[in-house]
C-alpha cells in the first residue's frame, strides 16, 4: 500500500547538476536532471553489474554509471556502452525508473504506479499568493514516520517538551476538541493550548487555536487561527491563517527524513530566523521521539494507555489500520 503513495525524498533545490542518492521505504534511489532540467528518479542500481548510479555523473544530459561508463537517457534506457562503440543497446538494457514530481519545494516519488493515482497530500495554503512559503529541514530522525506524525498532532506535550515556547507548566490543560474522518485521513478542530510564544511575533501568552489534518499516512498539516498582536505582519493579507505542513520520507520502518513547509504572513523576518524558530521546536521533540519504544507505532489500542487528550492520535492509529498501512507500525 505504501509504495503506491507519493512520498517526499529531497528538496527540489538539492537536485541540480549531479546525481543525488536517497532512500525511500528501504529502497535506494538516485535523483538527477536531464538536459532539459526534467527530474528523474530511478532505482540506484545499474542493470549491468549493480553499481550505484548515484556514484556516477551526468554527461550531456545522460546519467553515466561509475563502473563501466554505461550511459542512460531520460526514462532509463541505456544509449551507450563505451567498450562497444558500435553496439546499440536493446530496450531491456534500462534502469528502473519511478514516477516523480516536484511540488511544495520537494521531490516526490511513487515507487509503484499501480491503480488510481492517489495524488499528492494537499496543502491549501500553497495557492494563497498572499502568504510566504518556505521549507525547513531535512531532519534525519531515528523514529518511525507514524510516531513523528502522532507527535505533531499531540498538544498535551507542549507544556513539558516546549516549556516557555509552546506551553507553560502552570497551564497544561487541553480543552475537548472534535475529530472527524476524511477520505484521505482525518481533521481535528477546536484544538486549543495556552502558549507563551507560538511564533516569532507573539507579544504575550495567549490561548491559541489550531486545526490539524492528516493528509496522508505520513503527512499532516497544522493551521493556526491568528492571534491578537500578530496581524501587523500581515496587513496586506485578508482572512489569513498560517499553516505548517509536515512531510516525512519513511526511510526504514524505524528511521525517517522530515521537512516542514511554512505558509506564513511574516514578510519581515529573514529565512534564517523563521527556520531557527522551527528548528528550536523540532529539536526539542527529536530526543523524545527517538527515545520512544517500541519505535514502530502500535496499532493495537491496548498496547499503550490513552487519555481523553489523545483522541486525535487514537483516530490516527485507527486510520492507519483502516488504510492497511504496514510500514513503521506494529
């Protein structure tokens, strides 16, 4: 099931003139661009003797194997065997190509293009020209993708993991909220938490309201209702709501690569300052995530204890079971 989904594997800007090695669902891949700048995503294995194509180079818009110099054109077909200049390679002499796309500043790959295309996880703020977008990451995390999604959905840890930033020990209470299933995942609304500084421009502690959406098994979206005191950075934006999308590449069942895509109404702060805030928050989460056992998320609801504040994470586990997800769960 997971191989039929689109997954992020790299920043689009990271794939330029040379091949880039990545791993998705334990499958080594090579990313590169042809002479027209079109993205290619292939199995990182030469069909000749199994060498890593990512160790090669791009020559005249073709990917050259580092071992014997075989050259492959866009689409995967071998077009040159240097040791046999007059040889025309048959169609069977080809690299294994996978579907790939660029969106949200990332490269997305679908390992198996069988059945209906599920489409990329949606990010509605992407179409809002009035908001500023930027990516943060990647972060390599020794935790399963579902554990990371569940942490992203969890508000009850704010007062302890993010004390002084997203939470206060003196105000740990989480009000009741609503969760609904959707065709792609789930939505949680009316999520509120008392926070001393929810973003760079917060001027005073406030109860902040969030909406959460799971848009795919390993992707989620946070949308924040604007706070009083922060609208000065968004005078030109009407009815704006800042969003943070979580995009995860499941590398192995117990390791992941993570990106965040921000859609914000802050046009004044430099990229480095916005990224530093997001970095601070996630690196507070990371050691806790990497300490959790088992690393794979249990779908048996009796395997771990739950409280009323865990309603969204329980719904997430049920969603994974319903969709038949097997990678990163037990």
